[in-house]
């Protein structure tokens, strides 16, 4: 159980922040950059959820997205937990790790949403309804978080399922954008060279 009585601690005033194991890193470290990008993706998703809720979108979709927001907090904890020498990224009472079931849940959600859509005949532009536009932004921020995590994995061992999770999440958000637009004005299709 997390208990936060005091929000500021002053421990980060020297430009460092603590990891789960108590070690400290510069706030400019690639690992912390990835954690920040995941947090931003979660925040963008929160805005998209608020817009969906106002737009009267299916409660099941909103519940799924709220589940994802919780998983993104788990992902941040995973990234903030350094790998031990023998660590195979197995979760424990003291270590949150993204697990295969979370990735598979996203895959099933992608398949279920995609079954409701016509096949793509062109790339689509981010936009359409306001709800879909917010979701497209969350998708783009999630892609950026994935790139940041891949960059961090160049320097430190990162749970491979964490990278897979972000990759599937951006795919899910893309399909969800299409699903949202399918009940409104439809996708905006890319027309190559239209302005030439």
C-alpha cells in the first residue's frame, strides 16, 4: 500500500530521483525519460477518456481504458525497478512487472475492436471526431513513450514485455480511434500528393 503524507521531500532538489531499489539517478537519465513519457501517455489517455465519457461512448470502452491507465502505472513501476543480475523480470510482492497476460489482453482487445471495422484501404489522418482526435494524440504520445523505453533499453536491462505492452497499446488506441470514428463521420483518409 502506498502512503503519501508529504508531497515534497526535497530529495530531488539536486536533480536526481529515486528508483524502487533506493538508488538515485539524474532526472535526465534515459530510464527516467521513459518513465516520464509513460506518465505523459497516461495523462493524454486521461484527457481522451474524459472526452469519451462526455461523448457518451460505451462504458465498456471507458472501463478498458481505465484498466490500461492502471497498467501504465504498473509499467512505470516496472521501469523504475532495476533488473537484478539474475532477474528474468518475474513479478513479486515487492516488484511490479508487466506480464504476458497484460500484453495478451491488449491483443484480444485489438482483435475484438478490429472485427467491427472494415479493412483499411489507405492510411488515415489523426482526427475525425473530437473523441477520436484526443485518442489519436494519446496514441502518438504512447508511441513516443515506446521509443523512449527502447532508447533506455540500450543502456540498461528493461523488461521486454514492457516494450511489447507499449507497442500493443498504441495499436489498440489506433483501432479504437477507428472504432470511435466509425460511429461518427468516419476516418479521414490520407490522399498521397493531394496538394501538389
